[in-house]
DNA sequence: AGTTGTTCTTAACATACATCAATGCACATA
DNA sequence: TATGTGCATTGATGTATGTTAAGAACAACT
C-alpha cells in the first residue's frame, strides 16, 4: 500500500499522527486477472484504490454487449459513486484486466478522514469536481466527434492505457466495434505514413 | 426568488436565522429569451438557479454545430462546475431558451452556507453525486443505445422539456440531427398507432 | 396584411459505422 | 510439436444516421 500512503500524504495532505489513525481502517486485496469485484444489483461497498494493475467498470446491455465506463490503473480510484453514496444497487460490473492489488476504502474511512482533516475534505471535493469535468468532456466528445477523433483523443489522454488495454476494450470505451477501431487505426497509419 | 427560498429552506434545510444572513448575498436577474450569459473562454462566475424559464448549456464545435450539454428549467441549477470550481475558462455557452429569471449564486455563497449549515454541506454533496450519476447514465446511453431508445428515455425523464424545448435542441442533446429525430418520431407514431 | 425567419417534415442520396464471416497470429497449455 | 483460445485484421454487405434541398406550418416584426 505504498502508493496509497503516498497518495494520502501528498494529494490529500494528511499529516503523520492523523495518518496513523486512519491507516488502521484500510485493507488491501489481491484481485487476479479476470475476477469480478462488483456486479449489477450489488451495492458498491468500497472505493477501490489501485495500487498496481488495472481495473475496468462496465455495463452489459440487453444484447449482452459490454460498454466500458471507466478504466483505472495505478493511483486511480474506481468506484460506482452513485451506488456507494446513495446506497443503491449498482448497474456496473467491475473486474480486473490485469492481476491487481487494490486498497479497499469504505465510506466510513471517507467520513472519518473528512472529520479529521480539512485538506482531505478539500481533496475529496476536488476529486468529485474532476470526475464531473471528465465526464462532461466525454459526453461532449460522444455528442460531437467521429470515431477517429475520439480515438486520437483517447491516445493523447491515456497513452499508457493504449498500450495495456486490449483494443476491443478501447473500442468499447469509445462506443464503437473492434472492427471499426481496427479500420480507424489503419486509416491513421496510412495518413501518418504519408506525412513522413 | 420564492422558488429559491423554498429550495434553500426545504432541500438544504436551512433554518430562518441562518437564512436571513445568507439571503443578503444573492441577486436575481432577468434574462430575456436568446440572451447569452456565459461564453467559452470566460470563467463561470455564478451558479444560475432558475426561478422561472429555461436555460441551456452547450458547446459549439469547429464546424459551428451546437451540442447541448444540459437543460435547466425551474428549480434547477445550471453552471459549468469545472470552470467555477477550478477558476478555469469554460468551454460552454449558456443562454436562455425562454425569458428566464435566475438567482445568481456565487462561490462565496456556497462557502459561507457550508460553514453555517451542516445540512447545506450535506445537500451540496448530494447535488454533486446526483450530477455524477446523471452524467454516467447519459454516457452509458450514448455508448449503448440507438437514437430511438435515447429519445424514448429522454421523454420519460423530461416530459416537461419535451413540450417546451424545440425539437432541434432535443436532437442536439441526443447527439443526432433534427432530421433524424423527425424520422424517429414518425416511426414511433407508426408503432403506437399499430398497437391501438 | 405582408414579409421574414424559424421549426418541422419529407425525400433522395451519401457515408460512417455495424454485422457477419473468414483468416492469420500470438500465446498458452497439453 | 500439436492444439486450442482470444485477439486483431480484412472483405463483403447491411443499416442507421447524416447531408442536402425543398416545402409547409407557424410565429414574429414592420
């Protein structure tokens, strides 16, 4: 849990004595590649801080097709916030794309950390606003941009994920089929070749 | 500002004495139909609480096409949260679809109300989580559903807006052209006719 | 009342992306 | 070495949605 520790101390600016109190509450867990840690219908009981590895959150529609809502690699938190916050059944699956170590953060931890530390409260507020900003950009892209543009933006935003995540999952995140993404990539390769 | 008053007292559960302190801070403003109150590049200085009327927030892409991010009618708050919170230039336009009266809530108001009242803090947190939940559902729809399905869900979610907002704006919100929406509606009418 | 602009509809045509099916490749496992 | 499984690619074809253009209904403005 080194990453999580660093994260708490740095990003949320938690000092040592408070840190010692908080740290007792948290648990770590290993999630082998492919294992599911949240299913639709369940309430999302924890936030999952990714120490190492890679998670994904996704829905499955009536035709059995997956639609990826979020990826989460090192130092990201993956959670269905609505489910956790409102104590409602989730719509999402969360599973591990790679062997993953997560820190389990339960809602009490957040509450307690918020009471103890003003900077944690502040940090948490920032995280929520970042989430909103990020989602809004994604909505705007889905409304306005072609598959190619969306893919290019994805690469720029997540160069690391582009290498680690199978292409069919990236396609799912972009809202297109794997075949379409393959063609988009072919086109881009052609264009780049011409430029040089 | 009757709606806003009700809203503060009920939803955020602010008591009378605190309310009197807070209420001094706020201003109301009339926005004639068509007037723009936020442009890309500006920092969004206020949250706009809609007393009466109808606002919209939208982007304009490089081809000059509009993409509607949000509608806001009575008792809704319209704001570019990222811009306001992070003090960054916005990407959005906000304008009035109808003659509209808004209450201008500035960030200080939020801060102050949060200090005064625990229930306001709580309320504010709920509002953020609602926003996230709502955006996530919209992303999922854009990833997974056809134009027809998206339109049907829109009607169910916003029956009032369906009547008040011009169709071409609903099309923009759904991420399709006005022509396509017109065809979708025709199809739906046909289907419903057969049922009866 | 006439003019102008806006919204909605419809049709013919164009295109981006999906679907279906086949193939090759890498990698794991027997 | 053989064999299977998942992933990426490619081609042929289908379909939903976009584009362009025109007209009708209606509101707004003078």
